[in-house]
């Protein structure tokens, strides 16, 4: 194997940019699953959850209902809001 080829799961030296990219990629499925779960829970409460990418690469979240839209900068904020709207029922 040449120095450019890597085995699956080999992310390079710890602390390197390559390692950070690999860590980000390995957590992406978890973030996607958390988003999908929150989207389903919000839908059960009558809200629509959407995600878009900000210019700097961070996701931006929006929850809408009855033409009113709320903006959130993190999944943790979305989670707190969804918990709050769930407690109203």
C-alpha cells in the first residue's frame, strides 16, 4: 500500500486535518439520524423541520407551523424546542 492509500477506517495522524475530517465524517450519520428523529417527532406535533447549509458549512435548522418559522443554529436548540412543544400536548 502506498503512502497515499489508506485502509478503510484509517484516518491519519491524530490532530491532523485529515483526522478531523475523518472524525466529522464518522459523526455525520449520527447527526443525520438525530435530525431524522427530531423531524419525525416535530411532525407528530404538527411542525415541519427542515435543514439547510449555512455559507460556512454549518447546518441551519428551521421549524415551521401555520406559516410561522423559527430559526435554530444547532441541533441541541432544535431538540430543546421539540421537547417544549411536545410537553404542550
